[in-house]
C-alpha cells in the first residue's frame, strides 16, 4: 500500500512519487503519515523530511510551508526543499557562518526573526543525514 507524495516549491516540483511513509517536521513536532491517514493540514517547521519507499529511507531539507494530507495523497508546499544529495555543504557552512555573524552583530534594522530563520535553515542544511 502506498500514498502519493508531492513536494513543491515556488521554483519547481522537487518530488512526486508513490511512497510508503512520510515523516515531516510539523510545527509542533514530527508528524508521520501512512496511507489512509486522516485528512489534515498543518504548518511545517524548518527541518528534515524523511521518506520511506520500498524498504529504503531518504531525506530532504525543507524550510517553512504547509503539509496537506488527503486519503490518497500528501502535498508539501515548502518555501525551500532540497534533497540531501543536492545540498552543497560548503555553501551551507558559509550560510550558517553568515547567519551566526548576522545574529551577533545584528545591524540596526535587521529583523531578529529573519536572522534566526536564516540560521535555522542553514544549520539544517549542514546537519548530516
């Protein structure tokens, strides 16, 4: 038994396949979805989205967005979504360092929430899966 998973950003369709399970970083914690899950909609948090298919598991990094569960489909509308193998670790480390520096010196007019979100996103990309 499987369920269709569609992961979409404003730029592209990141993933669209039938899978066995989805584990997503919901705003209130990890959320597991199996086929025939009750319908729901929730906000997503920056973090690792795990997908199980045919006995294998792989990861993606997502940042923000929404998850909708229907009886036959899971739709993820994410601000950012990258497969783990697509992440440029050097670029992610640089982004993390910049975000840390931004938080430390936070120039006048810098939004704290934006700086913290940038740091969370960069830190998630650097995390080994």
